[in-house]
């Protein structure tokens, strides 16, 4: 006796359910995790556009550009993997046309990209605010300065005496001098009274004579201008690299999600992957 067996029919999503959040969240989490790993690896091998270490001053423009290219490459890889996962794990919709299915897969990859960007921004904000709060929590406003991380070496040389008594706290002087040195990068430059006051501060703190204190202050002003200019250059490269990485990451996430959907459905890959389309 022959028993008839009904064929297995795949269960498709209802047409009204346009977005499936489980593949989107999964792709976003994978993209964020992979991006964090690649960024940590890049920072470990020295591919950082900006750094708090003194060695960043000696970094060439080629190294800054290479760091920016690495930032773009890691974004393409991370968002590509996340987008592929979002498209590959999405349940096939009931759309009648192949282009509509590919469009929905691409939108899932784009949604995973957007969620990964939000997660990465929140993570970076939390880490940065925690580090800033921990470093300045015990110091009053008069003893802190935004110039300290950038111009710490210039401030060290500015107040370096031939002989110093033990346990001398120069935090207020360093903070005030740092705020003055920051004005050297303005369009009008440092004011004459600020320059004279900085010279007096150096003479009073280090015990140098007037001409020597003035020479040291002028050297610190020139070095501060150079350091600020290099920091601005690195910031511009970093901003451009981040913008380019995010834009290319969005395109990559869309294309990878579409490719993942084609793998899911057993369809041929598009021509840009080497195979003909349907």
C-alpha cells in the first residue's frame, strides 16, 4: 500500500511584516563586536590617528592616512559581516518578485548598520565620559585644563627648573599656563599681556632670569602652535575617515545583506560577485 506524503511547504512571513528585528539585532551586535575587536587590534599595532602618548607628535602624514584607511577597512569588514548575517538569517518574505525580496534584505542590512552605529556611539560615549570623570573627579576647575593632555610636554618644559624643592605642586600654574597656550592658535595669536604674564609665571616658578624666562615662554608658545596644528590635522583626518567609513559601511551592509538573502534562497549571486543575476 502506498502512503501519500504531502510536500513540505516553507512557511513565509506575512507581507505586512516588513522588518524582522531578530536578524537586525543579531547583525548589529555582531558588527559592533567585530568592529570593537578590529579597532582594539589597530590601536595595539599603532594604527591610531590620535594618541595621548608623546609619540603622536612624530607621526607622519602617511601614518595618519594609513590609520584612516584602516578605520575604513575595519568598518567595511564589520558592517559587511553584520549585514550578511542580517540578510542570511531573515525569514524569506512572501514577496512575489525577486527584486522585492532583495530590497527587503538590503533594508535589514541597513537597519543592522544603523543599530550598530548607535551602539558603537553609546559605547564610545560611556567609555570616554567615564575616563574623563575619573581623571578630573578629584580636581577643582582651577587645577584642570583642556590643554593638559595635548600640551603636557610643553608644560613640563615650560616649568622645568634647574633645581626644585621636594613636593612642589604646580597643578594650578600648569592649568593656567595651558589655558594661555591654547590661545596661541587663534587667528590673532596670543595677546601681549598674556605673553608677558606667562613670562612672569615662568620666572617666578623656575627662578630663571628675565631674558631666559622670556626665551623659554616664546619657545613654549611656538611648540604649542605646532602641537595644536598637528592635532587639528589628525582630527580632520579622523573625522573624514569616520564619515567615509560609516557611508561605505552602509553600502556594504546593504550589499552583504542582499548577498546573504541570495545564499538563503539558493539564488545565483549578482554580477558584481562574479555570477549572473536571475
